[in-house]
């Protein structure tokens, strides 16, 4: 069952066209990667889905056309977007950040047990539970951002450049945790990453974008095998 | 000794006036990230509305409640249609917008009701009670208690409730808040609406003492801003304590420090701000903003 | 009309145009009535005041609600000097230096504090200034104020008083405008702009925000002092009423409406300060405040850069009717822009729209 379907999506920043007929689909419970260099339009694709940026074409989530919906409405449908740069609430504590993530939920007990779960998965967050988000390191903030998104119990997680600004070992830790979350929750994911190696940790298939267009699509195995991908995105 | 107590009591009474405005300013700041210079003006407009209703026969309490409701709505509408487009931009432009709003609102009051003083009925009686040799009016006590109640309510709202947390989140990072499903627009309007409602209460409390004129809250606004800086933008308790401190110290300085006297006592809060900020830039009770680069 | 823009980019044409403008400006006082000259002189006085405010607020981005205080101090020093028979040059220098020193001291202390705190400190100036002026009545004449008339036309000039005063304003004010224009167009101006847009970036570039804020504020107070000198020359009376907080707000509004970070905008701001209250008072004094508030808000909505941006748009459309103005992203090109309005400083194109995140002030 297809959870998310993008068909010929276009997007503009002012007069500049950033997306030019981008298409992809994410099956229920599946994980798809969006790869490509800087400026290829990866982040904009996620923004088009979460409603942060206006787009043309078709964006179907769970059979519903979500184009033109405001971010709050898209979130309410079960899409959690972890933006580039983490988007933490710096002046709020870890605890408060997590609670904001769970804003739309009404099940108190469920929220409490999910917080426990996430603190188990990300022990650093437990140590800094009452600290302000802005006082944490990049890696910790990334974990917080992912945790916050999971608190919403989404059906689809949009992950934008989770490795940005992180030391390689930290980035790997973060991705390992995300992989574990995926295994345990079965959430569908759309992962934007410049570092294809990390993305392949999690995703089953991927599409490569270049100047706003799909240039390659395939399963992880297929892509890892292709010379172009290896050279451009996997370091040869 | 009696004079000292009297000065302190009067100072607390004045300070309460600044405190209630300061609370409204903190509320707007916590909810929308802006400092609203028009807060006092909005309170005055609400007070005029209340006065106008009492002039047409409505009982005072009902008039106050009605103007609190109207203020809530007007505050929300102001945010949506006047302030919204400046919230994301340069904070200094936002300040100028609120200054413009202040001028406009004061002007509306002046045009509709002229610049002459009007007598505003008092919610509490003016009978006095003797406390440690000082004469304290019921009105002062009543104002004091109302403010303490509001302060505690705001503190509880921000720290304890989902709604308060949502208000703060929207001010800190509206984009992320939207991505978590928070109804950003409605929360922003609610923040301004609440602050305006608070201002309406403030106006009704102080108008009897200051007499109603369009510029009634101008001086109080300056003191309220001083209290906000001293107390820290994020702390309702902090700004109330700061406001009381300003009121009391100002009174004491006027009498006990010869060279200041009554006319220059206005210098006291500014001097305080200076001293405190040099030592503790985040204010007495504010939280230090640590930003990891 | 490409032919026209080529014509204007030739150097001799530019110089000829400037010369014509200068001659025209100098002829003005001789041609107009006394009433007009007085109004023009007042506009000049407050244009200088707004210019000062622009230096610290428009160009460097620090909210200052105290500019009128420096005008008042300059006026008082001028009055004192004039009534004690000082040489007029000494008076001018003193009325500039004294507010400048005060401004420097205030800035040294305040510039370290955050944005709201700076605004509060500048608010303090007129609020404390008024009772202080009343208190120091030996120097200031207390609440009644003080008059001084030192700007009457000398016999040898053959001019009327209003004409002489207008010349004073034109010469002194013009000099200030020119000096300031050079300041903001040069390396200091660029530093101001960087500090305004992002202090962290400025610091990382080796530009100390503190140092430049202090500089901007001091320059603003110096200019305010000159405005005070001209104020006494034209109005010949000052009192604590000159530097009230409400005038401070009107000055701020004038800057915003005329055009922030703009030399020409400061002139427009001066015109606003003098003419609009006259106009609104003539309609209905009770309506004055309302109209001023409304105008300020409308300007912020429609022309956030001030009326000067409206003027720029019109002149651009006239010169190049086919060209669409694409808003703040528009790259300003070539000599045609340089000639565009004599002496206007352009807003640094890198400053507009740089950061999309809200800057958090502590």
C-alpha cells in the first residue's frame, strides 16, 4: 500500500525553480532515501510534503491530496518533519521539547511511556532532561529533534540531513538509533541525505536528485552497485 | 518609622500598577516574541470603554468584564491584522510598529473622548486600614491581591499547562511548532488577546487613582518596561517583584535622598536597570540564554 | 530611455547638474516669503536631527528614543553661550561637543547591553532630561526656558532675519549632511551595516559591534547637538518642552516615514516633523495623534523603507519605463544609479532580506 506518492512535483522560490517534476513513492512501513548534492532540491521536496513550501503537481498522502494544506494540518494527518538544522525549541527544556512533539496526542499514558522509550534509546537526553535544548551539542539536538518527531506517533517521518554538522561517529550513532526505531515501530520514512552511506543504513530504496529532477531511482542494492552513485556519493 | 512604612506601602501600591502592565508585556513576549510598547495604550482604551459603559448605566463589575472580553477579541484581531506581518522580521521594526500602534490608540481615545481628565469609578472602596502606623486603602490592598493572583496564574499557565507551553513554543520557533501540529496563528492571536484582557483589568484598577486620560499609562509603561528588563522577560514573578522594588525604591529615594527629590525620582528605575544589567545581563530572575554556536 | 541614462552618466553633466542644484538652493531664501523661509529653516533643523537618529538607528540598527535629548542639550548650550556673549563659532563647537561627550559616555556604558536595554537607556534620556532641565534653572532658565537671539542678519548682508537664518541652516546643515554622507558611504558605513544585520557575523569579521555602536551613537549625539544649535538659531527659544518623550517619538516616526538609512529620507523626515503636525492641527487638534499614528502604521505597512523608497521607485520607472522593479533583491547597477538622486545613500543591498530567522535579542 502506498503511503506517500509524489507525482511531477514542482516548486519555486520566488522566480527560481527548485523542483522540476520530482516523483517518488513511499510504501506503508517502507523507507526511501532522497540523495543528491547540495542544492539539488532534496530539502525542498520534504518542505513541499510538509506544507512549508507551496508546490505544484500531485502530493498524495494516504490517498488524500495534501497540496496546499498548512503544516499544522499535514502534521495532524500523521506526517512528522524533522527539519534541516534540527528546529529545536532552544529556550525550552528537553522535557518540554518532547511534550511539544506530543502536542496532538490525547493519551497521557501513551505519551509517558513513549517518553520513557525514547530516553532509553537516547540516554544523553535522559541526562539532560531538564536542560535547555540550546545548551546541547549538535548531536544531542539531532537526537532530540528525532525524538520529538517520534513523540507524535507519526505514520511518516521526514528526515532532513540528519548528519549535517555532526562528527562521523555521532552521525552513525544517530542513524543507528533511527534504524532501531524503525525496526521497532514500523514507521515509514523519507530520508534526505548527502551522505549516501548513512542513508543506506536505513532505506530500502532511493532516488537521486539533480537540479530538481530525478536522475536515478532504484533499490539500495541496485544503487550501491552503480558506478555513478559510487563515485559521486559514496566516495568512489 | 511611620513615614517609612507609609512610603513602602505607597511604593508597593504604585509598583502594583507597573506590575500589571509588566505582566501583560511578559505575556505578549512569551507568546509572540515581541515587546509591545502599545500595551499601556490598549489598557487605556479598555478603561475608556469601561467608563463609557458605566456612563450608560452598566454596573462597574459588568462593564469591566465586558471590556475584558472585548479586549481579548480586539487583541487577537490586532495580532492577526496589524502585527502578524512584522513578527518574523527585524525586532526593531516590530518595536516601531508597536510605538505607532500606541500613538494611534492614544489618538483614538483622545478623539473619541477628548483629552480632558475623566473620573473613573473605583472597584474597591477608599476606606483605609491602619497597618503598622500607615494608612492603607482597601483599593491598594485589592489591587495588590489581584496582581498577586494574576501573577501566580500566569506563572502556572506558562510552566504547568499544555496551552502555556504551546504559547511559548510558538514564540520560540513558529516553524517547528507548526510542524508539530500546533495551530500557530490561533495561538498567536490568543497570546495577544490574553495580554489585552489583562491590560483591561489593569486599566480598571488604576484609572480611579490616576484619573482617566489618553496618556494615563504612558508613565507607567516606562516603569513597566524597566520592571520587565530588571525582572527578566521570561518570568512573571520576577517582573512583579521588580515592579514592586521600583515603586518602593523610587518613593524612598524621593524622600530620603535629598538631591533626587520627587521630580528626579523617575531616574531611580533607570539607574537600577543599569546597575543590575551590568552585573546580570539577563535580569534578576531571567534565564541566561546560552547559545551553542 | 537609454539615451537619457547615458547622458546623465557623463561626469561633466553630473557636475553641471550639482552646480545648478546648489545655485538653486542658495537662491531659495531670496525668493520665498518670510513664512516659507521659516518653515524651510525648521525643516532643515529637524532634518539634521533625523539624520543623527538615522546614523544610529537607520544605519546601525540600534533603537534610540533619546535623540531629541541631544537636540535639547545642544539648544541649551547654544542659549547659554549666546547669552554670555561667546563667539558664534565657539558656540557652535560647544553645542556640538557637549552633547557628543554625553552621548559617548552613555554609549560606552549602554552599548554592551541587549537591544531592549539600549532602548530603555535612551528612553531615560528625555524622561530624566526634562525634570533635570527644570532643576538646573541657573543654566537653563528652569521651566520657563530661555531665549537667545544671536542669529539676526548683520547689517552688511542686506538680508532679512529669516533669510539669514535659512542660510545658516543651509550652510551648517548642508555641511553636516555632506560629512555624514561621506561617513555612511565609506568604510564606517559598511561596518555599521554589518553590525546592523548580524552582530555575530560582524564580530567574526573582526568588526567589533561594541566599538561601532558607540561610534554611531556618539556621531548621532554630535549631530543632535548641531541640530540644537540650529534650533536656537531659528526658533530662538528653548525650554524643557523641547525634549519631551513625545517629541522623541515624533522624531522616530519622522525617521521611519521619511526613510530609514537614507540621506534624502532624513530630509523628508524633517519635512514630516514640521509640516504634518501643522497640517493635522489645522484639521482638528484632537485628531492629531490619531492621524500621526495612522500615518506611521500605514508607512510601515506600505513602504517599510520610508517615503524615500516611493520616490526611488518613481524615479526608476521614469528613467527606465520597461524595467520591472523586483523588490529588495534588485541589484543596483552602474553609474545611472549613482547619479539617480544627488547625494542619496543607498541601502546596502546585502542587508535587506539576509536572515530569514528571527534574531533573538536577550
